[in-house]
C-alpha cells in the first residue's frame, strides 16, 4: 500500500466522508455521495435554452428570457443542475463552510452529465472563472478551479488555471442591475500567457446567473485571438420569463 493510500484510509476513518446533499456519512468505500441522493438529482434535460443551457418551461421555447433579449459573446454553454433546493444548500456549504471535498463528487458528476457534449466542441483548454486573489486567500480555494481540474482530469482536456486572472475586486453581481453588472466587470479580467494556437476554450464555473461574467472573460479571450469560448457550469438559475 502506498503512503498516500494509507493516509487517505486513515483520514476516512477519522473524518468519514459525508454526502454533499443530506450530509450523512457515505457508507460505501470510495463513494462520494449516498445512492439515494444521487438518484434524487435531476440534471437539466430538454427543453433547455439553446444558448446558455438554462432549463425552460415550455418545449416550444428556444431561448431563455435572458438570452432572448441579449446577445452573448460566448458560443454556447451548458449546466448540470438547477440552482435550487438541496443543491443550492450544498453550494453554500462548499463556499461558506469549507466543504471543498463535496467537489470530489460534483467535478466527476459534471463530466458524467456533460462530458460527451463538451468533447464534441473539441476545445483545447479548460479555464476556471477566476476569483480575486484576496478572496481566494480568505476562502482557501476557488471552487471553479477545483471543478475545472476534476473535469479536465475526467475528460483528458488540459486545464489552465492561470489563463484568466481577476485583477480587480468586484461587487457581488447578484446585488446589481444588468447595466451595473457590465460596468462592474469592466477591466476586471486579464488574460495571461495566451497561446495563439488556443482557438477554442471552455470556461468552468460553479454557478451561472446572467452570463455577464462569462461574457466579460469571453470578450478578453476573443480579443487575444480565441475563436470560440464555451462554458460549463455546475449550477444555473431557472428561466425568469415565466415570472415576468
Ligand atoms: Zn445523501
Ligand atoms: Zn439562455
């Protein structure tokens, strides 16, 4: 037995792995979620927005309300789960209660659900949506980066965690209006070490809301010479067209 394996076993005995959804200990060896919770997950299916992948309410709808009124700079995006209920609480646990180990389940799960579609895009690199360095220091990790690493590992696509940098701290997007969101992100991102051979890139994030962040980064990458920018998000909000 290798030293690493031994350490992992000891850690499992001392700190048994907990399910990211119900937070009970996961019984079986090597499992990252309990079977009942895995079965309860409802990954997004058709009808979904043809641009951002948001779940839609009606089959005949092509785009969500947001993509219907706004042109995006990215080519296409996909998301795994609606941002609601137990999944939403689980995301809160990761970010605010340091449950980064939950990403050991969510990363490979992203690959399981979106893998084939992502591979069909033939992207050359995966880049996580960056966090401002000061915020990352406080939290200790960037969940988008951990997701990107696991996704890249599962799909055999190189991950470039330093390609996009957040050079300016920004106000939380959810507090702002659409116009404010765009202004808020002006000059917030910088591309470092761009290789001219990089034509298709996929951005990875934990939650997609209106796409202003993805668009801001896509804009920078296109300026550098990228031809297409895609995104994959673990969670996404529901279409608001029914509420309006
Ligand atoms: Zn569970
Ligand atoms: Zn959409």
